[in-house]
C-alpha cells in the first residue's frame, strides 16, 4: 500500500504538505472528521470511523495524522470515489 508511506513522507521523491490538507490535532475525533471531510467528502464508512481511531490511538499527533490520512487514502472509501 503506497498511501501510508506517502502520508508519512517516506515515499522517495515525493513531498506531501499534510498541514495544508489535514491539520494536526490532539483530538482523534477531530482528526477523523478532518480526514473524512477533506479526503472522502464526508463519505467515510462507519467501519472506517471505528477502525482508524483504534489504529492511531496512543500515537503522537503527527504520526496519528499520517496514519489516519494513509488509511483514509488506502481504504475502500477513497477507492470508491
């Protein structure tokens, strides 16, 4: 999956400004809402809204954002669009 390395800035030769797309938040609910609205136009499935917060729980905010964006981009909700 290329989405998680892309969002984490670990894809060689590619630079992504996540601050311009999904600002960092200490609040996981705010983060998920931002990913949903910005990347999925409000189309995030209930399943993704359940899974992504569990995956980012306990991570520092910048890492949580990168993983949430990567999972949002790499998940079926984004692929459908």
